[in-house]
């Protein structure tokens, strides 16, 4: 490119371009000028910058970060490979060898339960990311819970990743909205500029949404009497814990908030018999009915138990105990 074209592209003066070219050349970057009608400044083919000052621990941190995609998908994986390839030879070999001894976020835990992060198509994340960073409006095909998918046009504010789940913070009209990336079926960046402020405190925006979620909507509030040893596990399943105290028998009385009735029933059943629901009455009845059904199930004779009684034991006698 010519100095004039570079100046126009970078929105600086031609003199600034010439001065910067001299500085780059002095710094060891192989830029050179080709004269003539089709000439201009060029960069030596296959030139690659060297990463200087990167320590071994910093290189390992990059490798680990590359495995935690955070919604960036193949773009981040490709970038990390390029960074590692640009490391000095000795550091590159050391980092690559150490990386073989790291496994981050396997597909299952030790109990074979799936723990893989939610997958979002690269085509969707690319469009969302470009709209967020480029400041453009975004058209999304979103499938909300228990609702048919709908197309929406939003003004993106930022991206948030929480425990490998990605969220898009945006405004739709005059209202703040939060969209889960895994529920995006399609996304299209629009040419229209997003209607948003030039700066944003994303941490504050997320906290405000969190407070609204915890205190509003169709949440279920439960008064529970719980063994202190169960307190941490119970609280981890809830949105919030309020009005916590200890009764005369040393058990905790807690008001616990859950996202909905189904979640509340599941969480309290998991803690039984270490937790007792005091209110609401409908949840006590529902858990009691579930306990009765389980008791009936295990009171019935096990299939084949009668056959076990009738089968002779080694001594030839029948009626061996189960």
C-alpha cells in the first residue's frame, strides 16, 4: 500500500505514516518501499513477530485459557495455537510437553455424569461476537423456555460466561434482556448501529440482572428446618437464603428461595431426611406423598424373593434366608 492509502486507512497524515515506517524498520520489522507506479510499502513475506518476555507460567496460562473457550469456540483455539507456534523454540517445547499433562473440563466427572459446557454453533457465536464488539444491532432467533422460537432484534451490550454457560446482555426497546447463548438458534448482525452507550460496566449490569432474577418472577420461597451439616449443599441449590437462625435443638431454620416449585421439590427431596419443609403446606404434602410412594415400593417383596425361599440351600433344606 502507498503512504497515501495507508494514511487514509489509518486516518493519520502521510508524514505520520513515513515516520512510523522508519520506527518499524529500526525496531527490526522488515518493511520496505517499492518504487514505481504500483509500488508502496510492503512487508517481507512469511515474516512473523517473536513473542518476547513471555514466561513459562504465562505460556501455560495461555494453553489453559485456550481449553476454556468461554463461547469463543474455534477462534480462540486457533489463536492459542498461533501464539504457541510463535514462542521461542525451547519455551514452545516445554509448554507443549506440559500441556500434555493438563486436562481441563473433561466431558464427565468421576461419577460419569456429563459436565461438558453447552455447545453453541460457531456461526451463531461469530455473529453475536461481531455485533457486540462492532456495536451493531443483532437479529436473533431465540427459543425461550416453554415458548416457541421467535425472531427478535436487540441492541447487544456484552457477553458474560458463568460456569461454562454463556449469556448475551442486551436491550430490547427500553428493557434490559438476558439471553442464554445455548438457546440461540440463529443470529444475524445488522448494519444498523446499536442503540447503546459508548461505555459499560458489565459487572454492574450483570449484578443488577442477578438481583432482579433473585427477587422477582415466579420464585418459590420455602421455610425449612435443616441439619447444619446440610446447610452448604442446600444453599448451593437455591437462589438465595434469608432469615437464617438456629432453634432450641441446634437445627437451622432458613427461608430459602428457589427458581420455581419444581426446583424446590427436587432440592428438598435431595436433602431428605436432613431437611424438613415447614412452609408452604403444599410442598410438605407433595414431599410426603413422594415419600409414601417410595416406602410402598420398597415394602413390596422383591421379584424372585419367593423363588429364593423355595430353592434348596447347599445342605438340601428349603427356605434359606434372603
